[in-house]
C-alpha cells in the first residue's frame, strides 16, 4: 500500500533537496572574487608575461600589473623578465615546447604573426580598436586583416638641435608643422650656424639604415612595394634620396667621420660643436644631463613630403596559452587611454594613441609633442617596410654597406640600390616559399 506524504513532510524534503543541490552546484576549478553579475564565478588564472626593459618602464609596468590584479583578483600576472637580446630565444623555446606565454612585449611583431592570437575576436569592432592608434603604425600589428598585437609606445626619428649655436647664429627653427623647411632650406640654415654660430659640423646622422631611411620616405620612396611583393628601393625616389644624402656629405653639412669613420654621433653632439643630430626620440632621456649648452627638438625638413620612421613596442597574446580570453582582456586594459597615457607619461615614451599625443611629462613635454607630430605625418610605407622583420634583416646590413660605397665614391646611387634591390627580391622569394 503506497503511503501519501503529509504537507509538512513534503516541505521538509524540499528543503533537504535544496541544500543538496546548492552544495553540489560549484565549479570544479578554484574560484575567487565572489559571484559577478549573472551569477558567474571566475576561475583563478595565471598569465605568463615575457617582458624586457630598456629603462624605467619595467617598474612602471609592475605598478600597473599590481593595479590590474587588485581590480581582477582572479588574475595573477607572472612577469618573466628577459634581456632584449634573449627575447627571441626565450619565446621560441616556450612556443616550441608547447607552452607559449599568455603575453609578451614585442618589437618584431611580424616574426610571430603565425603564433599570435588574433585579437579581432576579442576587441569588438576591429576598425574602432585600430582607429585609436596612430595610423602610420598599422602595418606593424595588422596582418592579413588580423590584429596580431596592440601598440603600447612609439619611437620616431627626428631632429635634435643645439639651441645655443642656433641662437648665436640668429637662426630660428620652424615652429609650425604645416610650414617646415625644405631640405635645401635646412641645409642653408645649418651652413649659417656653422659660419656664424661656430658649429664645427652641421648635422650628424646615426650610422644605421633605419635612420637613413627617413630621407628615403621623405623623398617618396620605400624599400619594398606596398603589396610586399617586390623591391622598390631602386625606384627614382630612392636614387634621389641617396644622391641627396651624398650631397649633404659632399657639401660638408654632414661630417664623413661618422658614416666613413668611427666617430660616435652622440658624443659629437654632446661636445657642443654640432648644430643638429638626426636620431631617435630615445635620445631625449640620454641627453637630459647635458648642461654645457641648451638644446631642443625641431621639426624635420621635408622633400616631397614629411615623414619619420615609426617603431615601438607592442603587446602580443599567443595562441595555445589556454588563457587567451584573459590575455586579450589585459591588452585592452593596458592600451586604454587612461592606462596607456599613464604608462607612457611615467616611462617618458611617446604614446601610440591618437588622443594621448600631448602628455604632462616630467621632462621634455614640448619636445615629445614634436616627435608625436612627426609620426602623425609619417607615410604608412615606413611601417610597411620595417614591420617585415623576417625580410629586412636579410638585407639591411648590405644596404648600409652599399650606402657607404656611394659616400666613398666607389659606386653610384643607382648601382648601389640596384644591388640592394636584388637582395630584397631574393629575401621576398625565400619568405614566400
């Protein structure tokens, strides 16, 4: 005979079952931080973050990581510090071992494009995300319509000048980016600073193909075609740029002792005997301790157009880390206006964001703004070239040597760049196999 439960018994049984269901309803993983909206709890995760430091930015990033972890207690970020020279070895070892890091600070983004996490799936609108950053750097982090990294800070080539010598010569540098000198006007101004200001040299220029390429882009040229399929360095614009570089040496504006000798341009500028130095914005920090003369940053002259050469550092997340979602969330946070501005202001870097071109730096605020403006005027062809880090290293040293041949009178500009173009074509073909 089947027994019928009384109402009181039914109530007691339902309470027992409710407690049992509640006790069995947790996640199998460790949870923290309470239950967010919607009742979802978050598992504890650890993000391995491979990082290299040039200066003080390592300490700045550690402070930001602490801030992020305080706001996201389920996330632990394990900063794995490596010397820059060891970065590639470290990353390749981790990836080959099937344990890629969640994150890494990168310069050569193109070399890891295939291993990078496509952030397009995590950032909402791709156009809206990339639209936050300086347009000229897009080739560094967008490949085949995939967002393979996110910009953190930028570098730029520009002109640092000896204000004391310019003032002595009565020469005023342009202060309007829409009305800069032509190269001929700049050369004439440098000659005046040499004649009337007592400068021994007009312009020292770093002995690197990267810095030389500034002139190439200003003349409207590039090393590689926009589609990346062929060499472009020996086009008429490239030949004109190299011819003009030789002319600056021949006319005594640039001393031969740097590109044809062994003199250090940094030391020459520090000596107070040089009117100007074409270098990177990182020299702002390097020259902070100069007290024997006043110096500043001037807008670079133009040929057919204004242009600098952008570089910088990027945050990359990797496929197969098993914490892809959390890595992408950190990247979005770190590159946001508030956090990115703080990072660059405190690190004395140029922000990659369009809305952070003017930051309240503790040193060199106006000078940083000039470098940022140079980047805003830069042709995308510069980043299109230098982002191809599986190709450029195969010919860049030969390019430098071929430029030296021209300056030494051992080759014409056309012949030297034709020779370089062959090496570029070979490197492109090898990459496409």
